C-alpha cells in the first residue's frame, strides 16, 4: 500500500515537485517550520514530545481546514519507528481498511513492528466503516490517527473515542499566517524564493484577512497573486490592488453541515437572549457573509421569538414571521434587512421563557400521569346518548359568570392534582399577565373557601 507521507527530502526534486500546489510543496516536515497551535506544541506539551520522540499513540486531530492536521500526521509518519499507512475517507472504503489491517498484521508478525493508520476526513466514514478497524485498534494491531473538521463526539464511535486522545486545533491568527507567507516567499527550493517576488505589507494583510485562519487558503491566494503580479524593477510585485483582486469574493468559514454552522447559530441565539443587539447583528452578518441561507436564519429566529420572548412581547413572533415573508418576496440582499430588523427587535425586547418552561413541565406531567380521563363536565355532548351519560353536565360557561370567570372551577383530570406550570416574568406584557393571573388565583381561592363554609 502506497505511503502518502514520504519525507519531502526523499522525493525527486525536479519539475514534478514544482508543479504541485504551493501549499503542498512548502508543507513543513518539522516543528521548526510549523506555525500556530502553540497550545498543543509548546515545549513540554504531550503532542510535541510525542512528535520529537517518534512515539505515536492513538489520536484525533479536530479543527478547521488549513490548521495543520495532515501536516502533524506527516511529522509523526517521518519520526515514528512504526509502519505507517495513510488513507483518505473520501476515497477509501471497507476494502481499503481490510487491506490496511492485513498489511498491519503482516508487519507485526514478520517484522515485529506496530502500524500507524492515518485516516484523513475520518468523519466521512460511517459507523459501520469505523467498526471495520475498531477491533484492531483495541487489540493494538493498529495505532489510529484521524483528522476531521467535524465534532468527533457526533461523528466517531464512542469505543474509538475512548481509545484516542482528541487534539483540538485552532484557526491560525494573523501572526501565524504572516509567518506562513514569509516562509513560502523565502523558500528557494520548493517555495517562491527563487522567483524574486515582493509582497507588499498591505497586500499581505489583505491575503491574511481573506485566508480567515486557513494556512492552505493563504498559500493558495499567495500563489495566485504571484502568478498575476506585474514586474517592476526586475521583481514581481504583489501590490494591494493585486491582492484585492484575488481575495475578492472570499467567504468567511461557515460549514453548512458542521461545527461552525451550529456554533454561529448558537452565538446568534445567545446574543439575542442576552439582549445585545450589536452582537446579534454581528453574528447574523457573519452567517450571511459565509453563505448561510437567510430563510434558515428566519426560521431560527421564529423559534427564538417563542422560546426567549414569548408573551413578554407577542409582537416579536409576528415580526419574525413578517421578516421571513419579506425575504421570500424580495430575496437577497433587500430581504435580509427585514431579518436584521427582526433580530434587533428580538434582542431589545423584554425576555421571557415562561411559556417554554411551562410547556416542558406540562409535557413531563402528561407523560407521568398517562391517559387520564377527561372530566365529564368538560366533555362536549353533541348526541342524546352522550347527554344521558352525563357529558357536559354541570359545566359552567365562563362568559355567563361574574367577570367572565368561573371561579373555583377545576379543569384538570379528577385523578390529578391541579398544577401551576406558567409563571409569567415581571417584564413586558407578562407583567400585566402575571397581575391578571394573580387576581384569578385570588378569586378561585375565595370561591373554594366560600364553598367550604
């Protein structure tokens, strides 16, 4: 099985290397050229020690694209004494996993060597495919290293997770990305060092900004800019205008199926709940800039209107429905303003989750008490037989009662004690609702006391 992680120094150094993308050519093969992830690779950190000492343990690299997951696996491949097999879940299946297992068994039996299996894009393997190699991870035939952009908690078997250490990689900051660009520009063997290219400071800032924490994207943008850069005084100069042209249209990260999607939706929801209209607008625009469907946001804020504003300001729900309809009629970008208007209104509105909490408590009782009979006086009696059986008998029509209230009446099943689920908050319209319910409670109590006298 081909080893995808041959040392760079062992490869042919001819034109074939230079025809590969810049991001692949300048991939570092030692920690000296690796930038970012100091929280994992600072002196004395377990991952750094494992790489420096050539010791591989089962691990999962979890992080956004272009943060160094595959590069770190390559470093382990070049330093470990174990046999190394690399697969991509995009192209591999059960057949390739079985072949890797057979190869690992051979190396253990014939050469007494352990095997490290690296699986890129491991989240693309379903549970059944993961089960194919899990027993061999458990018995030590394979040491597993996976790379994923998705949350391992949701994508990997618990048994596999329990046997692997998860390392969380972070987006590269501006300083780390600038170092990545500098290294590529100065590398005269596989980088751009031999091409006499000058990257102006403001152009570098634009590329770093457009890269959005992704080293691979930064290098791809640099390579494209270098190809388009005009010559000046014997050098190709990447100016701000060139960088602007190649960075145009770059979107922020917003994986419509993954972790960033749900993280940013969560941030929007919590900013609205926290009554911060500015942060709410920021997260809304982050998502729209990243390509999120505005109608998805519109649907989410309809839920927010019920869950976090509720009866404290019932206008919120109607405004969110109107915003969704407005977007459907106007499209983008005009319709997005209506969604922004609704988001700001939600953030500024009085907050109440009283209905949300009440519904959960009522649902719990519905499950606990089972199928209790509806009291006879609350049943409709559209037929003679039903009237003879007592349906609707002694029902008190509230509109005929004093103040429109049948004081002291019980509307719960007879075998269930009355409950109080809804507790209005002292904010917004629910302040008045609370006062009204308190008056109803007072009259109900008074009626029961008079009945007992």
